[in-house]
C-alpha cells in the first residue's frame, strides 16, 4: 500500500492511523502519547483549552513520548450572539432546577457574565512556540497568513472536511492532509457553511472518501464509523491513505471520558446516536439522552455556536459532577457496538493494524 506508506512518511509515524482530536478533556496527554508511542498519530483536542493549558499539555505529551503528535483547533469565529438569551434560558430552566443551578433573578444577573473567549490566535502561537509538528483544524480553514507561517516553520496542517467542495477549498488553502469526515462520525460536523447544511453535510464515510480522493492531489484520511482493521482496510481500498478514529478511543484506559459517559457508550448500539445542535449550537452526533429529547421537543431553537455551548457548559459540568449522563454531551459515532472496555490505546492501535494487515495480505512494514 504505497499511498499509506507516503502518508506515514509525511507524518513521521509507523502506521496510517490518527487518533481524532476530540475537545473537552477526552484526549488526555496520556492518550495522545500512548497512541503516538504505539505508532499512530495522537492528537490533543485543544479547542476549548486556554493557551497556557495547551502549553502544559504539550509539554506533558513530550515527557511521555518523543514521537510526532498533533493538536486540533476550531478554525471558526467565536463571536457570541446573545439576542435570544432570555428565551433559551427559560427553556433550560427545568434542567437547571434539576441540578440546583441559579434560577430567576440569580440566573438573570449571571447572564451578564456569559462570554465565549476567543483564544485562537494565542492558541496557535503556543503551538508555534512549542514546535508542535502537526496542527489540525475543524469547522473551517486557517487564514492565508497563518498557513504560510506554519509552513515556514515546517508544521504540517490537516483539515477536516465533509464535502468535495470543502476538500478542494482546503487543498487550495495549502492543507497538507485532508480528513474526509463522513456522517457516521461522532462529535461535531466539520461542515464549513451551516447555512447551506443546517444539520451539517451528511455524506457517509465510504461514499465521501473515493469522491474526495478523485478530486484532490494531497493525501486523504477517512474518518467516521471506523472502529477496527476492517475499516482501515476498506478505507485504503477506496483510495484513502489512512484513517482517523475518535470514538474507538473513548473507552481506552487513557481516555479522559467521564465514567458515566463510557458506561453509556458500552451499552449503546448503531441506533443510539442522533444528530443534534442543542448542546452547542452546531450539529453534532451523540447518543440520545433526556436533555436532547426534551430540547428537541421545544419550539425554541438553540443559540448559535459558540453561545449555546457556553450557555450549557455549567449544566453539563453539574451533570458530570453528579454522574448523570442524561444531561451530558455523549458524542459518539455509529460503530459503538465495536467498543471494548479495559483496553489500552496501544493495544487498540496494534489490534487494528494486525487485522488490517491480515485482510490486506501485507505486513506492518508495508504500511510505513
């Protein structure tokens, strides 16, 4: 598989397997380092992290591994829109009451303190200062000046896309690798323009991959619903040079996913997930729960991203503190029957590769 070999050489890894940069604390430095040490490319999901938190995490990763790794950021405007705050707050009242969060006048007073920080430039500066080898983006693309700056410093840039049109735009912008995110994928859709696709572009992974492969010249990585070596083998046969796996690592020993979240994942199946924007204001695939069902029944639309995400943050944290998965954002792809518990990230990587090698009739050395 010469294409997979080329991707591995480009990224400096042994295997054509990227661990997705899932934001929100799931991708601990331990998880990132373990995947990289095992031969894949670990990725820190840093979109919600303060710049100095990113610096600390990057240095911790480097203490644990000398192998290449990536850091993922959201390349999207973080400008708030609070014009409908009162009605959405009222909609959240029953959930807030459940966890003893401020209501009435106390909640009204707290509204004035809501604000979504926009740390993107500072976050990217930290990645440059710390000489992070790979930067990945979601929701959009880097500016021309930022892309030139990264390339001048020999930093590779991967961009997650959901359509052929986005892939072509990403290639023109200078992205070194394109991650084709199919509708099977867990978490937020990376669709650039939600005005055209309010629920995000919903093209299945194995429909999207060959169409993007035929349209661009840079390496393409398949993402969405890939849980084992069969998915890797299929992606390579369709012309991808590798895969990105997120959900598969949520129950790894090194995962930062909340125990209640992991329990729900392990008891879920291919019918458990839905596409929703009620937690963040952007469409994302996650396991349906009481919060999603109650919000979807309402005629009140969520605030746009990032405001809705900021508004529900306190609620989600309270739910996590009380081990209540019904009010947590349980992002997951559609392959959850294939999840396992009590398995290290390294073992997952090794098992995926062994299965792919068996199916493709090649040895690991042929894939790097």
